[in-house]
C-alpha cells in the first residue's frame, strides 16, 4: 500500500468515530435547547424512513439476573424521580425491591420488598425515613401490596404499555441507536436503546391531565 492510501486510511479511521461523536453531541444539544422526546420522535418520523426489519419484540423481556428501573414524571427540568424498582434472581428465587419517594396509588412513601424465607415469600414495608423499622407479612396475607410491588417490574412495564403491539415503527439512527414508537389504547409510547438493549421508555397519555412518564433501564 502506497503512502497516499495509508494516509487516507488513517484519516478515515479517525473521521468515522469523530462523526459519531459529533452526531451524539448534536443530538444532546438539540435536547438541551428545549426539545422533548415527543418533539424528537416527531422529527424522526418526519425525516427518517421506518425500518420494516426492526422488531419491537427484542425489548419484550429482560433475562438479566438483576436489573433496576427508575421511574420519573414531568418534562425536562421539572422531571422528578418518584420510584425505583430493583429485581434480583438467585437460585431460582426472585427478590423485588421498590422504593417510593412519595405516596402513590394509596401507598405511603417507603421501602417495599418481596423476599423468600424458608420457602415462604414475604412482603416487607419500612417508612422512607426509617428503613430499619420494617414490618413483614406472608405475601398471601398482603396480595394487593405484593401485586403493587410487582407492578413496577419490567414485565409489567411492557404489558401495561403494549410493547408487543403490532402498531409500531422502528428507526435505526447513526447505525446503532434503535428507536421505536407506538400507540396503545390511551397513550403514545416510545423506547430507545443500543441494538436490542433498551435504555429508556417514555409514555405520554392522551388525557393531558395524566402525567408523562420516563423509565430508565439499568
């Protein structure tokens, strides 16, 4: 290979990652200038062609032995975290931890846990200001609390927001960012990630009085 071709190759190896970085920074600046995820999805749908080969079902399950979901409401600067859910599976037994940072759906702010002890599953609650002051009950005695804790799980997030619906559009951005958007019953939802790994879900309800939600996946 002559020197001219070597120089072109070296420049191209530098240029490609540079363009990716510039593109990511540009998207970040666009969000910083007041763009919301709804605005961005509208722009993507207007200027990009959806990819019929993309399949939303790649986001339809989480096989990780441990994951965390952080729940937020509100737009941009007013966005505020109201819950955090962590699920761990070990030796076939699943433990769920939910932290409510404010009262929600008739449940007080605090620490909620489902865990196994001598083959019996329990639910535990402790106030937010005193994690050590906990009360435990067999799960069968507190079925509503148990189901409420599990309602924050990844499976529940997908089910309640219709991730497996056929009415969705998929877009590939910068060659590696996946973006999906879909309508489901009374809401518009979207999710983005790297390939088959989701990072964030957004849910907007058609009823303007219902809060906008963002859920991050860790």
